[in-house]
C-alpha cells in the first residue's frame, strides 16, 4: 500500500511506503477469515487467467469484476474499532499540510496506487472536476500550519470530511519531519464522489420532466439542484419548477447557506436558511436563521375517510443559537470515555397565516398563528468508532457511541390562547460485547393550557444491528428497528400513519405500502432486515441481497392499540450501489402484503431509489418539540 506519485494539480510530494500510516495501529483480528480470502483469491485468479486469454473476454473481465473484499483485506481497510492513530504525535507542531485529491474511480484512500480498472472509470475521472485544493484548505480543515497537534481534532476532521456529501472517503496521515523532533507534516487525502446526476422522465410528448443534481459545482463544493416538468394537459399549471442552491462551510465559519425556490401545482415556496450545527463535540457555538413564504394545498384525510385539499398560505421564521461547555472529562481520557458537553440553547419560531380554513377552539387548531419560544439544557457525551458494511457498501462509517439527555421548556403565544411546553429526551448507543450495536431513544413532551395537556406525545425507539458475519457467499448483518408512538390529546384530524410508498425493512418509516386506512393516533412499528453483502461487483456497483419483514399496529384513541390487526409486509430483493456516485442505492424488491385494507394487489414489485441511512448521533442542537411522526 502506498500514497503514490502525485498528480500535476496536487501540491504534494511522494511519501514512502515505509512511512507511518494513519491506520497502522493495533486493531482487533480481521473479521474476514484468512482461508476464505485465500480461496476467493484463487477463484478470481483462475477466472482472470481464463478470461485474459482472449481480448474480448479480457475486456469483459476488466469491465465487470473487482475483487471487492479481497482488496479490502489487501489494503487494510478498517473493519473494527481501533485506537486514535494520531496519539503518538500529540503536542507536536504541524509544519506543512499537503492535500492529495484522488480520482473518483479506481483509487482508494487506503491504496492510492490502485488504478482505474476500465475505460468507464478512466473517462469518469477525466470528466469530473475534483474539489479545489484551496476550498479544502479554507473550508474543510479544523487545523492549520503552526498549531500544536491535537489527536481528537484530526480524528474529528477525518470524520467531518467523510460525512459531507462531496467526499466518498477521506483519510489523514501524520508523518514525522526528517531530522526534527518537534515538527510533523500532515497529509489530507480526499476522494470525491461523482457529483452530477441527471434526473427526469418522459410519459409522452405532452408530459415530461428534466433536471439535474450537481453536488460539487465546478469543484467549489456548492450544490445545485434543478428540475423542470411539463404537463400540457393539466388545466391548473402546465410548467413546474424547483431549484436549490447550497453553499456549505463558508470560509472558516463553517456556516452553510441555502436558498430554495419551488413552483409546483400544490406547493409554492421561497426559502432561505443560514445555519451552523455543532459539527464536533468541541464546537462551542451553533445556530440557524430561516425564513420562508409558503403556499400549499395540504392533503388532509378526515376521520370519516374523506380526502380534502386545504389551501394554506403563511410566512415562517425560525432563529436559534446554542452554546456548549466542556464538562466531566479531561483531554487525556476523552478517547476512552467520550467527550462530555453541557449545551444551552434558545429558539424562537413564528407562523403567520394569510390563507387557511376557519380556526376555532374545536376545529383546524393546527392552522392557528403561533409564536413559540423554547429553551433547552442538555448533556451529551459522544465519540466515534470506525466500521464498515453497515449502511454503506464498503466506505468507512463513523458509528456514534455515547448518550444524550435534554430538557426542553418554553411557551407559545398561540392565537387560541397562550400555552406552556415541556419535553424530555434521552438517547444512548453503544457496541455490545461481541453482540452488535444497540441504540435507544425515549421522548415525552407536550403543551399545557388551562391545566390540560395538548398535542402530547410519548415516543420509544430502538435500533440494533448484529456483528458482521462471514459466509461463503459474502458478509451478512441482521437489523431490527422498533418504534412506538402514543399521541396524547392531539388536535382533531391530527394523526400518524404506517404509510411508506417506497422502501423496505430499515429503509422505510412504515411497512412499505401507502394506504389511507393505515392511520391513527397511536402506532407501533417493527422492522427486520437481513442484508448479505455479496462478492458480486457489476461495473463498480456492489450488490447486496435483502430479505425483510415489516409489522405494524395503528389505532385511534378510542380503540386499544394491541387489539387491532397486525398489518404485515414481507419481501426479498437486492440493492446495487456504487459508493463513488452521489446516486441513491437502487433497489429491486418483491413484497407481499397479506392484510392491507382495500388492497387488491397483495404482491407488489418495485424498482426504486433508496437514500443512504445516517446514524442517530448524540449532538444536541436546536430546542425542538418532540416530533409526532
């Protein structure tokens, strides 16, 4: 494994293979069995030897096959928890910072000598504009030349680079400067994702849509999404348009600016947002300012199953600011125990309606003008461990470990009368000893007015994934999710559902089907999914086979949740994903829904895009109402 000779556009220098490696630390034994690796290598070597005898079959092999898991073992890609690799250099002075930008395809931050395997990858690298070096230096680094090296800052920076939408993966190396006991040089290695995605579809010459998503405009890191749709037969509006422009991490402020313009038949909106989250556990200040004007035809299903389109027009504003303080730990024990923070924040939101149905104390309370102020105080402890093959298909994944507890209080100067709010959140996540990872969340909150509860909610959630298991077909994990929600004195026509028109297993917030009968004020949803990350690799797309089961209970307040029917969904399918592309994972699934009301077709076949899932973190941010969803 090496860093390799650097390209013309990279202000870097050659690094010997013998230099220190940011992953050259003591780690647990590899999860991939050595005998299995040798057997797979032998199989692919024999296949390659046979197909390389002829020009056509040789090109076919290079186009289709990559030894995915063999390459992981060969290049040392991390598979389990490891210690902070920057610890030996703590306190040394950072001398020079070198940026190494890899091609989108072929290379890896763990093996920069790897080359594109076929003409498709080589062409893609030539067409893509890598993130500019000065953008990485100015906007994405938490350290600079002359700083004393802080291992936690470099570790956070590596994770921060990986979590942005423009980088597929990132790695930081620290190398002692020859002849110096004080200075070290830092090498930042980044690999972009392919950033341009055309979108659209054609129904006929009179009905079509066309658009694109550019997640790294001209290498600046800016994101531009735009789409135009035309429907000549629609009497209301023939042309629809929506666009979004995002400028992330402005300068060294780590502020992100975002502007939206949406002009659809049932939704028209102009919005602007400027925000900065608590990017790392050591970020002191965070906040956001958002304003928008919205016109929407809100789809409402009444208790008598009638469907209404409710026209709404309103202005919305939201501003919050937070401050965090380090407590209960010293930098020396932060790696083992995690970094603890006390967070204080205040938030003010305002809804002002111009068009809405008539609002009274008994009807349409959701659409009342409101001016809500919330305060929060919370405790957060978090650290991150690296793993693979959880929600991704081979990229490095940073798994949060820790806990958070917060109390939210406030008041709402609502149109129907002032009311107070109180809420409590507790969450925890950790690796169980050789038994996988478990995350739990408990939330309780609601308004009080005239000594009565309004819009209360109790929410319990648990997520689990098993250790990675090795089989002769590939690596496999089991996933279990459970979400239990109870609404307490919710407003009329305010409900939650088991609906999800796409997705399955852990990739859905329902049971995988859309039906107006699957609604109520109380809900319990259980998802199971088995994923087999196979060794198949088709033109850079890794293949995972899935099986899933979705179970759900839903009821209104006047009926016991446990006495209702258990709505069910079962299925199989497979997913394809290229981690070097911004595209969602593609999923093909066959599902069976045996007892959905008014469902004439229990078997459903779907080809759909599945967004990449994100871990629940333990960072506290804006004070918010306990969500009812």
